[in-house]
């Protein structure tokens, strides 16, 4: 019992001082009428099905049309880069446009892997 006498408790605050210290502060923010810009999801246009390392060509199974000159983004577990499609082939024939469902070969600037996703870069 004697030990508990050593520790003194804080003096209690009177109700008058409590009322003065608990004051609500309201902060008003200026809210502009501009709507927030939503980032649209990049459009997936295909997936890599095969990669030929000696010639640096990736085969893409297309889910959307693709043209030479289009900027694409290739993203996977190990890869993440952007490039412009400079050449495209189907059955060893150069083409300028490919439609949905085609499997095209494009020259890639870096190594790609199967199942890497190919997105069209919004310009």
C-alpha cells in the first residue's frame, strides 16, 4: 500500500477549463468545379505467343487491328517497354495493316516472353 502513495495522479481539470480547451475548428477548402481527369485503361491489342531471339521478332496474336507506325507498349513479368511498330509480317509477307485474329511478327527492340501483353499507347 505504501508504494502506491509514491505515484501521484494528475490534478483534475475543472469543467470550466475543459470547455475552453475543446473548441472545434472548421477548415473550409476551396473546391474547384473542374472534374478530375480519369486515366483510361490502356487498350490491350494482343499477346506475345512466341519470340525468335536470333532475329529479335515477337509473334503477336491480335485482339484488335494494328498498323505499321503505331506506338505499342509491351508489358509482362520480365518486360516493360514501349516502341513503334516499324515492320510487320504475316507468313513472311510484309504488310501495313493487320486485323483482329491475325498472328503477326514484329521486330522488337528488346527480348519478350510468351504471354506478355501488348497495349496500344494513347497519343
